C-alpha cells in the first residue's frame, strides 16, 4: 500500500473577502476530487482572504499510478489562472515506512 499527499500553498488573485475566497478555492477542491478521486480540502490560512493551503491525499496499491495521479493534480492546480502556486509539498509513504 502506498499513500501520497500534496500540500499546495496558494496566493489568490483579486480576492477581497472570505466569501470571494471560497468561490475560488471550492471549485479547485471539487475538481481535484471529481477528476482524480482524491481526498482534498482547504487545510490552513482559513482566516486569510488572499492565501490558502489545499491538502490532498490518495491511497493506491501501485506506486507508479499514485505518482502519476499526484503529478496530474499538481499540474491542474498550477494551470489555474486565478491562483499563483507558491509551493508544493509532496510526501510519499510506501510499504517500507
């Protein structure tokens, strides 16, 4: 069994309230969940309206498949024009951990 996690540190564009922030973050989280069957949520900077941390996790029996899905998730978030991807933190836990 393999477990992979990603943490995206995002700077949001022209956002002036927490309500506007939700309208940017929620569709990203929903798309990650829908397209890639990962668990995803906003996990930090809840009280800041221009910053967000989105975390996601996935479990797989195949390390190559897990790596491929995490790569696709990272590309999806990086391609969103309404956010600037400041950093990505990736963790991978295998059978030997």
